[in-house]
C-alpha cells in the first residue's frame, strides 16, 4: 500500500546548519543512535541508511531523500523539497509493537501494545520559507486491521488561518464509548470523533523562526478502560507548548495500542513556493527523550 493510495493527503540546497543555527542555544546531537537507551524503541539520526526499516518510505519522486549536509550540524538528514501547488513531498511510516497485519513490519519485537509513547524529531525550515508550518508534520495512531482502520490518532500539524505558523494538537477517537472501532479505513473522517485541537505557543513558521533547528517532542497516553484520562502534549526545545488531558481516546478498547508513528510532508492546499524543510534525529521511546 503506497502512501498516495490511501488518500492522505526558488530554492537551492543550503549549506548544512551549524550549532548556531539552533534556536535558543539548543545543541542537537550528531550520530545520536550510536548510544542507544533502553527505553528507546527506535532511533534514526540518518547517519546510517535505515529507510528500508520503515514499513513505508515515500520519496515523492526524489523530493524527500536522505542527504549529506542537511542535518543538524551539517550531518545527514532528510530533505523535503516542495514545489508550488504540491500536496505531498514524501513521508516516513514507522510501525511498532503489536500490529494487525504483517504488512506493517514493526521495528521492535512486535508484541507490545503500547499505551503510552514519546516521540521526537528535529525540524528546520529553510531561510525565506513562507506559508506557515506546512500542515502535516507527525502523528501517532492505533491501526486495528489490514484496512488501516484507526482506533485513535494523535495529530501534530499546522493550524488553519490565522494559526498557520503554529503546530497544534488535534486528537481523534475512532471508537464509540464502548470501545467498538467505528472507523473502517485510514482517515475515515465520517467515523472520527474529534476531541478538540489546541495550538502551541511558538510560531515556527514565521520569518523570525525559520532557518533554525527546533526540537519537537510529543507525548501521548491512551486512556485507561472506562476512564477519560488520556493525555496529549508537546514541547519545543523542552518548553511545553500545549497539553490536553481528560481525553477518551479509545473507550475500553485494548486489542491494540499505539502502533505507528508517521513523519510526513503533506500540504493540504498545496505548497505556495519552491522551498525545503529538513528533518533529523528521530527517536521513539517509552519515556521522555529530551533535546
């Protein structure tokens, strides 16, 4: 199944960023994955080519690629190159834990139903970037069958006007209150129950912020059965941006936990210009990761 088959939706390559390109003095690590932590489920600093370990990698006809010099401190990273009107500039789809079909190919043992997850990435928008943060950046979800029916989704994506420069939380339930999965496919909006979006505090897409590296860390905890105590929050450079709690993500559903994390470059209305965004230092963990 290709990314585009399930209906999701003047720039030169710049010199590699240095430590001074990182906002507020934060210093990301090169070759971070050489020192693994026990709580880490996945690490990809792109110093090695791990792209085949994602269950799907969409390179957007060569516009989303692993490249030297575009990562933190001039290391390897992922470069997404948008063209005017383009909606998709590529994606990485990672599977973890217990999954409902062999197609998903989890990067761990594939036996754990994760009820709580942290994930982190570094993101940089090229100098002169326009149009906001670019809508889609990352999401975690619980797939429940081979048709990609989702029990929940934890979206971190750009807001609509006037909030296009900000990332926001936008959690979704795909179950009813009894835990029955209502969604039947990926992005089954007809059966989604939107739990309320919340905007972050830092305008990553404005002119004062583009050109620098930012550390984005996200945390999601599913609710316990028969309780509305789920949590969804994110930080930028260690500063809490937005938090939602008292969420009923999945009712009493427990057959699967959070089993996929996406890193994506999708622009709902099409990109406004030729421009690039860079991703690096992805970690998925059962505990806080940090910057």
